[in-house]
C-alpha cells in the first residue's frame, strides 16, 4: 500500500515563508483573561500564525497561545501580538516570546511537511529582526 504524500501550502505571494496547518490541542486566550476563544486550525510559521476565529481582536492585542505540533508532539506555549484582524475570518499573530527550542521544533516540523525544503527569502525582502526569547 502506498503511503499518502504529505503536502503543505507553499508560501503565497507576499509571504516570507511557507506555512503548515498541522497542530493539535490549540488554545488561545486574551492575556489577563482565562476564557478560551473558539478557533479553528491555524496557518503556522516560525514567526507567528494566522488563527481562524470569528472573535474580533484589535491590532496590538496581546494573546496567550498553547499548541502541540502534530508530528513531534512538542508542546509550545507563548505570547503573541495581533498584527492584523480580518473581521469574521481570523487574526494574524506574531510570536513575542518563543523559546529557541520551540523555534527549532516548528522549523523542523515545517521542513518535514515541506519535504525538507527551507523557505528562502525573496530579493529585497526584509528579514524579521525580532529575537526568539
């Protein structure tokens, strides 16, 4: 029996890196609030994620995220800042305090689901200067 091929979405025009949607146990809360926000599978990169939710978040809102990577089972917990909101669709969140081990685990997961291809920067594209904490 042939194994199914794993496919991940290639980087869309305007995106600096590829994304995956392979997470489990995903939880999102407003910082300072214990109520969990209803969300659907996100689009994950090493710098952040797009989370599908009908809940409105203002740009600049700080959220707490907790999720488990599907393949490696690495559990990640971090804070993030809402960079943009598409009302009724979801929010783009940039990680603020992602530890080195979590960055490595996410990168390894991305490479696995993208067939070991590392996303490359496009000419003239700025790289993030935010350090992982």
